[in-house]
C-alpha cells in the first residue's frame, strides 16, 4: 500500500519537473501493484487482506495452503484508505465486507476504547508470547500486535467517512478523543499506545 502511494507520488513529482519518462516509469510500477494486489492479498473466505510470505514453506506457522498469513492485523484494511489501488467496481463490494466484518465488529478490531491493531480473531493474542490479553502484561506485547494505536484509528476514521459510515465514524472519533483527553488530564501528556482492555496508556511517554 505504501509503495503504491510512493510510486504515484513520485510519478506526480517527475511530471511536474517535466521528466516524462521517469514519471511514466513510476506510474507503471504503481499500476503493476494495482493489477496484482487483489489476487495476491485478498482472502475471499475471510473478506480481508492478508500478508503473504513468498519465500517460506506453506507448512510454516501462520500460513495455510493458499500461502496467505491468516493473522488479521490493521494493515488488512489499509487498502481502503488508498484511492486507485484496486479497481473501483471491486472496491465498492469489498469495502463493506471489511468494515462490517472486521473494523466495526467487537469480536474483531472494535473495542470500547477504539480500533485494536490486532483482531480478536487472530490466532495470536498480541505479541511474542500471547501476553497482550493479560491485563498486567499487555504492554509487553510486540509493537503493533493488539494495543490501540492512534495511527490505526486515524486510518479507520478516514475509511468509515469515505464509505459513508458517518455515525460510526463520529462514535469512534469520540472514543479516541476520550482516550487522549483522559490521558492528558491524568498524566499531562499523550502516550504512543493504549490498552484495548481498559484504555490505560502504554509505553512512550510524551509521544
């Protein structure tokens, strides 16, 4: 997703500079990603985009026979925040599936304090030793595996607004604002991430 955006941006920059060949080169690279993206990362059964390891064996942990890594993480809904990555006619059908089955689902990414970075449907519970669901040790989990990150929620807010989930976008915005306001009032600062269990701040003070 990020590469696609970078290539599109590079094409615009070189076009402005009058370097048409370089602009064409990066536009072709972006188009190549767009053409292959749906087939490469989309899982029809789960209605989600998964990562894929190309150089590891199918029997390794986290992979099924399709070669996809079936661990639903927040990156799986990033494609919805990017215009042009997937053909428009397919994107319209995919968006509600991802939003309703995953982003707004309390059994998946949705929590009382915002959007988790790792779905409850994931085979891992957050971090190296599945410690993110344990209140006393949730902060020991690996960076993006479970806790609430504001960046993840910003993308979710953008997606909800983009596809007409206006009320849900407002509700999520209130959750995130409450989370940050409570942190500032109690600690005089914001943190890098927050617990999806009780909303308490994690590491990285003054973030």
